[in-house]
C-alpha cells in the first residue's frame, strides 16, 4: 500500500515575485457542531489556540527560507511553489498540483525537496533527512512547512484536476483511501468514510464529504500539544499508516502525494486556517 518514491526531475523554472511574508487575516471559524460532546471539544481546542507555539516554527521556517545554505550557498527565495518564483502567499491552498519542470504532481514537502536539491545543491537524501522532528532533533522541513502554510491562512482551497496527471493522482489517492489491508484489514475509509463516529473523544471526520473534509484538511499542519512538536500533513498520513499497521509510507513518495491530492481536492472551497493546534 505504501507508495514508492518517484523518479526525481529537473529544477524549477524561474519567474515571479519575491516571497510574501505578511500574515493573512485569521480565517472565519467553522460552523459549530450541534453535538454537545463535540461542542465541548471545540471549546477545549479554542482555549488551546490562544498562543499557538506553531508560531515559533513559522519564524524559524522564514529564517530557513531566506538563509543561504547547501553546497550552492543559496536561499529558497527563488523556489516556485506553483504561483511563480518566490511566491509563497496563497500557494499552499492550490497544492498538490502538477509541475511542468518535474513532470509530476507534487505536494508542499516534495516541492520543497525539489527546491532544496536544485537551488541549494543538497542531495535528495540530505533534503529528505529528518522530515519529522523531536524535542532533541528539530526538523527543518517542518519549520519550512509552517512558514509556507501560514502564508495561505485565510485562502480558499482550490486544488485543480485540470492536468491528466492531477486526475491520475486523485484516482490513485482515492483507491488508496478505500484499499483494505494490513493485519487488521483496515483502510483509511474504515475510520473516515462514515458520519458521526469517534474514538473516545476524538472526532473521526468523514473525509469523503466536503464539509468535514474541509474542516479536517484546513487544520493541518498543527502543533501537537501531546508531542510538543509541529506536525505536517505528510506526518499525519505517516502516522495513520502506522496506526493501521501498514508498511511505512515513504516521505514525499508518489503514493503519499496521491493520497494528499484526494483529500485536498475533497476539501476544495474550505478556508485554510493552519498551522493549527491539536491535543
């Protein structure tokens, strides 16, 4: 079930404006649930959100974006995230998307890897090293994700399927979502294709429907209070595979990007409001 890492491709094309650094206005709050238990959980999350430590990752990510690093001693300020060279504002709300220079669909993390290789001269192994941080070993990738995603706060999700490879990625992602396997015969759909279900106090949104998909997808990445770390959407998929006892999902693999494409497209029209904070 875990996707294989796809062939790597040439450097991004240049053209566009410098990176945007100003934060967007906070996104409107999602509609309140009528379920009393869910309402109490929402109150708890609102209380947590006052002073989100994800801001610290965002600040470090901006520094890394502008810092000259790697064998080429270059910054990421010419990285094309899909809206032109160096344009960060609003880019995440349109990812994953097809990139002509790599001839593949890429999400944010896989695109950052491409830029780190082509602009800064890192090897692919170096660029993908330590994608998920710990208290002892902070992840540069998660910091860059925090910075890039924060620049889409308040933007409307608009993931395109206009290119044949975008359609293909969506179809593969959908197949992965419903595929059952592993020692427990689970699929993503086992937990996320039904309405009104929870595990203990954890709401399990129906990701096949637009409104719950919007609510879930637009709240990642997120600072996890229980871990003291900011976690990316690639981490969220990785951890779901772990919980299902599936083979490990390779970071930035074509399979991971395809599954992200399916979930992101289902969230189209939602207002992006992350990095968020979760238990």
